[in-house]
C-alpha cells in the first residue's frame, strides 16, 4: 500500500500528466479578462472611476464644413444625419460656393475624442440651415463652449451663430475653414470683418485635417476655462 501511495503522490506532483504540457499560471484576473485585448485604457476597465465628459458644439453656416470637422476628429464612427439634397431646397440652400455638395445635415453630427485618460470630449455639429435652428437649444444644453466655423467666401453666413452664442453667454471661438482655391486671410482680418471682440480667439484651420481640428478644440477648451474658470 505504501508503494502505491508513493506512486500516486509522485504522479500528482508531476508537472506533466499523460503528455499534457504544464499550463501557465494566471498572473491576475485582469490578464484573463478578454477586454484587455481590445486596447482599452485603464480607466475604462476600472468601474470605480468615470471619465470627465465635456460637450462642445460646432456651428456655422450651410456647407461650411461642420460634418467634415466632426468626422476628422472623432475616434469612433461618427453619428451623422445626412440626407440627399433635392430640388425642393434649391431656392433656400445656396450651392454657389459648394457646387459638389450632395447631402446636408438635417439633425446633428456626433463624435467623440479622448483628450486625456480622464477627459472625454463629445462633439456635436449643428445643422446650418435656418429651418433647423429650432434644434440648437437642445444641442447646446450642457456644452462648455462652441466653435463657429467660418468660410471667407461667405462670412455673413456665420452671423446667426455668433449672435446666438453671444445672446446665450456661451464661450465660443471662431475657426476659419479655408477651402482650396480661395483667398487666404489673416485671423485679425477675419476678426475685423466679423467684429468679433478682442477676447474671442480666431484661428485658421483645415476641417479635413485631424491635427488642425484638435488644435481648434484645444483653443476652445482653453478659452472656455478662462471665461468660466469655475
């Protein structure tokens, strides 16, 4: 019996059983969590922590580049409410500056960008046409600031957005989206043309380029913190 018991003990202590190689020990439960393989950040896996979520609104005239702005910066597939343009809008939507435009935003654009491990920025693009302005109050609610996109070929199109944010007291900056083949102007020239107050930043950017959009967002966040430090 003693010999049998010793044989059993020897087998149980052996690292290899019936040709099965030894299995590596789990270093931790997190290592076995399949979510860690998706490139998730630490704060996304820690249920005791939640990122600070902030909201930014991108506004401006029809066809100024709001949808392109959101699409360029969003780290997720952006939510877009694009609809094909029809002959019914020919008398109200001016396509002289953007003849190749085939769709238009009828509700909003939505995207997200993580600026820091604990700071997530939600970007909402507003519809540009006057018939959709009734949605602005809902889209702006809870925002820390706004970016007003301007096209130098039709600066007057951004006046309604400027007046809106001035009236509601929301911090904003002006981002001049230069289109190819258009004359370039300095930021101060645009400020003078729009009679933008000196404390409001005016930046030159390209809505198609992610780094340029991020610079505009950072300028807006900095201005919002300065305007409303609390």
